[in-house]
């Protein structure tokens, strides 16, 4: 591949194992477990990410003039739009109805993971922006060389999205719902900051779960045994089969996750009379707890809120984490203390016949999303002024 600038060269790795782990993690850092070599490598080694799943690794690495790796990007050739959470099915349908070929495309993302974070991963230092630009140029060059329709960078920080926008990429807004720790000493301290009605609602929901005899222990690291993963994977598969279709993660992945990132795994296991009935998987970052997957053996009232939202808040308070990110969708999270935050993605589309309609779409969508955010903030459960 041609140089991304006068001073760097960009190459493709068809497996993350082709890039030294220490070099990848020097670019990815320690804050975000999802862009770590361990997490992305586990997805590949377990077979969750492969040509068969429609996620063909095509990672980029930027080498400096001394041959050292200065930046990397998790990149995949996609034959569909599943497992991305930034939905472009409408774009694909419109383009193919007009006689175009939308797939394959390139996706710069963490597979099956709508967690915002850096996607253009660079070593810290004064050359970081140049390296990011080289990664972006490398993606565009791949689209042009292989006659692909587009490349998409999902859930990137606004700073990286604006860098791409300056280079002609389209920017798309989204919303997620996060809980922020205001220095709370306990869950009751958090509740005290809510209006009376919301405070009573949450307390009642937690009480109903306890009165049903359901315990929700939090397991971390070595406390998580194969039997826990056996149960969780069964719940996860059953829930996907009922609600969302294809379960992306296989049983082997969870063993690899414990082996390689055990200190980052936080598993809430719900038990009734000592028998596991549900589970919520989280990963811990340097200042955040990231809610990822949920599964249950049946419908237990309020258990989803308890396991996924309230126990996550418990853990964050106890461990002095700054926030809990509970995944995509869910305005119902607002009433439980999770407020809307902006998310961003960037899109480079080769064909002007598709690019211009998409440009118009994302502009109109952004206005709608900003209105939605304003409405959700207006429904905040937190006390304001003389509220009780």
C-alpha cells in the first residue's frame, strides 16, 4: 500500500497475530479493554470473527521511518451489516435497488461491541495526528483498490471523527445512555440525588427482586468458574434466539476472555435457590464499567434492571469508577439514572450517487437526535433546585 504520508507506510494484517501484541497495546493503551490485543485476539482465536461470520480481519498498521509500529486500526471486510449497532441497512437497500453493490464494505470497529472509544489507535506523542491521518488514508485506499462501496468508523471519539470529517468523511450522530458517578459513597447516596418518585420506583424494583428470593452476586477474575460461563453462555444464546437472532459469541470465547482479560471481567450472576437463572457480562476499564451482554432463562420481573443497571452502579461506586456505559438503545434507562450522551461514527462512501443522499440523511438525522437528547434530558430523574 502506498505511504499514508511522506514519513510512514501502511500495511494490512489479515490476522491480529501478524502484529506484535506489545506493539498493538502500545497504541491501544490500557484504558479501554475492547481495543486491546487480548480482546480482539480472543474474538479471532475463538472463531467469532472470521470470513464465515462475515467479519474478515483486515487490520491496518502504520510503520514509522524506523520500521516501528506507530498506529493500528481494527478493520474488517464485511459482507453484511450485522453486529455493528450503527445501522446502514437502509443505505445498502437503496444503493442496491439503484443497481449498486454495497457489500463488501470495510468496517473499523470492535465487532459486536457498541462501546465508544478510539478506533485510530496511535502511540502517544506529537506524531499521533499524522498517524491517524495515515490510517484514514489507508482505509480509503483499500476501498478504491478493491472497488468496495465504503468504509465506516463506528463509535469513535468526536476528535477522531472531526479529523475524518476534515478529509471528506460524513459524520453521523447517535445516542447512548451512561450513568456518571458524582462521588457517591453508596447506592443510597445516589438515590438521594433523585426525585422522590424516581427514588421510590428504583427502591421498589430492587426490593421486588430480593423478595422473589433472587440473589445477584458479582464475580470477578478467578471467582468466575467454567460452570458460570456454561450457564451464562446458555442464557446468552437463548436470549439472542428469542430476541435478536444470531448469537455472535461462542462458548470458547468466554474461556479465552477469562484467560486473557480475567482481571477486567465483571460478571453478575442471578441465582434462585442456588440455581443460576440469568447473567450480565461487564468489562472494566480504567474509569468505566462497560455493560456488554445479558441473558436469562426466563422472564423475571425487574431482574434485567437489577442485574444490568443497579448492580453495575453498585460496583462502580464501590470501586470508584467514573461511569457505567450500559450499551445502545433504551430511553427507559433515563428513569434509572442513565442520561443521554452523544456518540459518533464516520463514513467514507466512494460513489457520489450514494454519498450525497447519505450526506442529506445524516444531517436530517442529527437534528432529530439532538431533539431526542433534549427531550430525554428533560425527563432526567435527578433533583433540580427545590425538587424532592
